[in-house]
């Protein structure tokens, strides 16, 4: 197994703002090496005895299971902490929860709805905190997506990624990730569903260093034209169920990824989705279940990038 002698600058990974381009590239290389080790049955236990606290306020399939499995594979132990089982649900403060967890576990992965509460958790914890999705960001997903893109395209710099649909939590971190590694990104979304303004500005700033062009438009066709990668996500993120009808009216049919939209992209264009997906809404079945789709690679790569991230945060 290749040993990388780097440490992350930040104690926490709450969004890709916390990682530099060099750190992102290190995580991808280490993840790739962990992936090879696992496939060749050489899976050294890099974090024996480490304990991961998993604080979850929302449901999860991929994030929960890949973090749990990943920590087991590294030789440590995960502890799942559903928020309703903690005194937090009866009014204990997030500050005191952070202080308490820091006494018992070595690292926290938290899926907390409000990003400002997650920031408070990280501020009062004395151990690393990883964002397992908040209403604003989903950094682990984008690390897995960048690894997937690299595996398929053998490069990152200079590619064109089109994000079609909701400028949501996943899109915010995709903007940060793409701009940091030099991928041109066009976001096509209806007015009122754009990514966060300060994230767009940060991505444009990063893009000036890496030659990544960042475009926000309401035209999915121009975004998809000559794209190497087309990405979408659900129109109804967790916490927005009561907006279902308004959202579907805003997004459909114009922002659905279907074969007509895919035809505008490059011939070898890949389709990505973080999952869970709603077939027939943000993407048609023929696209997500077709030859261009790499959604299962994305899901698998969650395991490998998160193992790399935990290793780099905890190895010392
Ligand atoms: N993509 C993702 O984070 O999936 P889960 O909600 O199942 O964790
Ligand atoms: N945007 C989605 C992603 C789910 C992994 C949500 O927040 O529900």
C-alpha cells in the first residue's frame, strides 16, 4: 500500500472549502490505492482501535453504510448515533453534545440538516468532524464523484461538467470541487433554484487559478452541449417534501435529463447522480440505467474516498 505523508490543514471537512487542490488530489490517490488493496485482498488495517461516532439526523443508505464499513475495514469501530436516541432530542445543546462525544470517540461524521448547527458541532468538538450531508454541502459525495470522473476520463483538468436541475447541497460542493481541480462547470437551473451566491463567487475565484470556467444559466441545452459529464440530483431534497408540487412545476419537463439532452453532449459523455434517484422525474430510466451511467461507481467510491479521508484525519 502506498503511504502518503501528508496531513490535512483543516481539522474538519464540512465542505470542500476545507480542502486545497493538493489535498483533494492526495485523497483521490489514496482512495484509489485503498480500492486496489481491497480488490487484491490486501487490506491493511490503517486505523486500529479508532472509534467513529456517526451522528445522523436524516436517513441515509450510502453515507451510513460506507462510513460504517470503511471504519471496520480500517480496523476501527463505528458507533451509529441516531439523533432521536441522544439527549440532543430532549434539548441538550449541540455544544455539550460536541464536548461529550469528543471524550469518547476519535472522529464524528454528522448528517445534520442545518449547516450552521454542524459548524457549531465542529467548533465545540475537539476531534475531527466530517460532513455527511447538510442542507448546504455534501463534500464526501463530490470526492467520490471526482474519483469516478478520473477513473473514467483519466484526467480532470479541462473537462466540461453540466449540472442540470436543482442548485442544491450537492451542486454547491460540486462547484467547489470542479473549480479546485480545473473542471469547467455549467449549472442549468430555474430562476430561484441557483446554488448559493457566495459559493458561486468562491468557485469563480478558484476557477481563475485553475482555468475552470463557471457558468450559471437557466438553459439546460447550452449547459449540456459538448459536455463530458452530465449530473443531476433529486428535485426534492430531504427537508423540501412540502415543496414537491412547486418544485416539480419549476423543474419539469425542461430540466429532466433524458436521451435528447444526453445527445447534445459528447459521444463519450457519462451520466452521474449521487442517488437516491427518482426515475421519470430528474432523470429517465433509459439514461440512469443505460450505458453512460456511472452511478454505481459513484456509490462504490464513497467507501474508498471516505476511508482515505478518515485515514488522513486520524493517522497521527
Ligand atoms: N448519496 C448519498 O449521500 O446517499 P444516502 O443519502 O443514501 O447516504
Ligand atoms: N440533495 C439530496 C442528496 C441526497 C444524498 C438531499 O439533500 O436530499
